[in-house]
């Protein structure tokens, strides 16, 4: 594996850096830097800026509207976006269902949905988890019964991120209740504006509204919206989850958060000197930095394998485990560094204009800490990822 960037790759980094510097609105960068909850308009604004440049789908091939970047170019792009405090791209269309559609979908599905994903005309959400069927996803009970040229869908999805914004959902449903659990599942594209779809908010511990329950009551879905073959949805779902788990690692974002942590630790004092000079605290920072460096090299090895034409394997589970744990460690250390300044919530749904408590860099830290408690659960819990590694790597 060659870890040196080529001259062309270094030039590409400069191109990306210059574009972000000239195009990213300072207000969006500041909201991202301060961990202020971004609203739908924020995500859409940045996505459309990238789309106008031809970068709206960084991981897509050119024939479907992407820039056709190499894995290394995508890595560089992610690093530059994170280091510039650009808002993250909403993954549900670009990183999740889009690749499923252009890999397994019909030509009609590609023509209908892919351009609208790249342009952000459609906002997608993921209809996987159900009450009692989260990590054990194959036990899902949402039913899709055949009725002419439609399916009639009934069921209940939960922890559906950003469903309150979505007009489309990619959804796992059970089309054959008599088949083995994984073999009776199909992958549908569902219009959230259709009759029978109801979204109920779930307010999480950080006081934010990012997840929801979705109730499906006799929702009619055209059979033209079936991805691939009926009963093969588990195959497409695993393909999608491999991409999701790789993205959850958030190596570039964690590198930026580590930089911010060090800035906080240099500004905060302990016994008359910067906290970063405290032996115990600096040891904790060093430990997470070593873990992050190891994760980055694992990610680079995956990029090298992808360049060689190899698909995503159990390494995705490794990235998900360590990436999510590092995110939690970084958020915890930021709160530890800030002490009581980390305690106040900064989310102000009532529009309060009260000044924040403590220094500016304390804003949003407790919300991040609380939100990131979920990283080891969503996208397939870390316990499930360890089971995957035990089976696929160790043969247990």
C-alpha cells in the first residue's frame, strides 16, 4: 500500500480547498464549528453549492451524475470539508440508497430517482429499524402484500433519522412471511407524501429532533418501486449497510474534533498551566490520537483495496466499531476539559437570545456528548459488528 499522495492528488487537494474557501458561507461554517443544530435549509444550501460545481455526489461514477473520483480523491474531499467546518452531506440519498439504485435498480428507477438525489430535490430517510427489530433486523414485521400492480404496506418503523424532512423512504418490508427471515424481505422505495404515512417525532436526550417513528397504514406502493427481485431485499440491505458503516467511522471529522479538543485543552487551565500540559489529561488525548491514527490507516488500507477492485468486507465493521468509540471518547474528553462550562445545554428551540454560559468553544459540547452516546448503536450495534468479525474473520 502506497500512502504517499501523487502530484495530481496534491493538486486536487488544493483545488478542493480553494473551492471551499470561496464557496462555503461563513454562517454555515460557524454553525458547524459551534455544534449548533443545522436545519434542513442549511444542509440543502451546502449540497446545492456542491451540486452546481458537479460535486453533489462525491462517491458516484460520472454516468450517474457524480464526478467519478477515485477513492483517494473522495478521502481528500472529506478531509478538506471536515477541516473547513463544512456541513456534512446528508447520507441517505447520496451514500445509501443512491448506490443501491444504480447497482441493482432498473433503468427507469435510475432515470427517475438518481438526478433528484444528486440535486437534493428528494430528501430520503431509511426505513429499517422497528420496535423489537433493530440489531436483529431480519426479524422485521412490516408487511407488504401484493394487490395488483401495487404492494399494500402496513407496519411501524422507528429511529428513522430526519423523516420529518423526507419525502421519500427506502424501506425493508416482509413480502413472504413463510420464507426464512432473510429470504422473505424486499426493498421498496416509498413516497412519504402518500396517504397512510404518519411521522411522529422522538426528542432525544440532547433535546434535538433528529429521529422519528413512522407509521405505515395501508400505504400503496407501486411494484415499479421494488428494487431488484422480490425476496432479495436482504442482499441489497447488506450492500447498503457496508457503505453506511464505512461512513459512520467519520475519520476526517474526528481529526477535526481532535484538533478542537487540543485547542480547548490549551485554553483551559489546570493548576496555573494549560490543561494539555497536565500529565493525566495529555495521556488521554494521546491515547485517542493513537487510536484515531490507527483507524485512519485502516481506512487508507480499505481505499487501497478499493482502488485494486476489492469490495467492502468485514473491515467496514472494524471501522464502525473503532470510529464510533473514538467519537464518543472525543466528545467525553471535550466535556472533561471544559468542566462545569460543558454542562449547560445550548439548544434553544424557544428562540432565546440569552448569552451562552462560558467561552464560545463550550457551546454545543454537552449536546454532542449526549448525541454521540448513540453512535455505538445506530448503523448496527457494535456488539453485532463484533459478531460479524468473529464469523467472517475468525471463522467462529
